C-alpha cells in the first residue's frame, strides 16, 4: 500500500514561524485540515466493501491490523460518488479513533492561511470550524471529528428505520 505521511510542520522559516496546513478539494469545496491533525495518505487498495450500506460508506480497510472505516466525503455531502479505484484515502487521527475519507485528489500544502469572514455553505453546517483565505480563495476548516460523529449518527438512524 503506497503511503505518504502528512503531519503538521512546526519548523521555522528564517524570518519566523509559519503555519503549514493541508487542504483538499471535494466538489466545489476547498477544505482545510485543522492544525496538528495526525493524517496519512494512501492509495485506495484492498478495500472491504460492506453490502447494503449507504453509498457514502465505502467500507473498511486494514490499517496496521486495525479495521478503519472509510467514508466518501463527496457522496455524504451530496456532491457525487468518488470512484474508489481512482481515489485516495486520507486517514485522520490515531487509533482507536482513526477513520478515513475517500478523496478524488491528493491534498496540497497551504502555507499561512489567513482568517476570512465568509458564510459557511449549508452542507458544511456543523462540520466546519472556521473560514480561511489562501491565494484569493476561501477554504473551510474541516472538523473531521464532528463529521465522523455525524456519519455514525446517520448509521444509527438508518439502522433504526429498517424493519425488524
């Protein structure tokens, strides 16, 4: 499995500190990881899909002996389904809290994003923890813990709606 570590860099430039973050695109949205989030990037290989689950739940991967749930972020936001064969897995947090989102593109480095005053799109309500400006574009800070918690709640609601 091809792997790239993405960690927050606290190194200093010769002129002082800088803020290196990682951002990615999902549909028309530009999302930014929160500072100091443990993350890894992998090619999407050896995915175990689960039958009869919503299209936004891709399945599980075995990551260092642990089962890690994988969510299609675009599908869960109503922005289309991402093809796992062409996608990337962005694993967030350390075990036992690790979960992954399926992305179409690899994240990019975002250096020194500035705070912005921009309205948050409704589809990011509750999962965006701030707005930033970088190279004349607005980036929304992705609260992955709130997102994963919301997805778990969607499973509970889906399961309770099924006939016994």
